[in-house]
């Protein structure tokens, strides 16, 4: 069953930038629906004074290693390239989580 990580600040919408995410909601597909199965704390990958730190990217990749994809509202080109080079599927989307998940699942086989 596919598992998706969602960057959200309110638990309702995909509304968080990848680099600013302090936690990810984890959804697992159960038949035709997605169920919230957990919340994972993360250290924001982008520190305003320090910039990008690939060590933090690696920690998020490890934290979400069992997820089939990561959904974010925004992600910088450098961070997206870094994740994609390491085999992480990342989607830049916005909207209500319960509306976005089924659309992506159907379109991308998640």
C-alpha cells in the first residue's frame, strides 16, 4: 500500500515549503481512501541564516525513506534535484489534502 508524506502546517492542506517543514503528515492508501497513519517531526532543511544543508536533506530522506512520495507546496530547484537524484519522488502541489491525494494517486499510480 502506498505511503505519502505531506508537508502541512494545518493538517488540512498541502501548504508548506519543503525546506521549512518541521513535520510531515503520513498517509497510507487503504483501498480507495488515504488514512492518516502518523506525524513525523523533522528539522527544517532550510535555515535562513545558513542556507541549504544537504545533511538536513539526507535526514529528511532517511525520515521518509518508507514513503513512496513527498507532497509539498513549494520546493527549490536545488532541493528538488537533490531529492530526485536520490530516487525520491517529490510533487509540488497545493490544495486540500483529501482532494489532492486521490488525484495524484490516480495520475501517478500511487
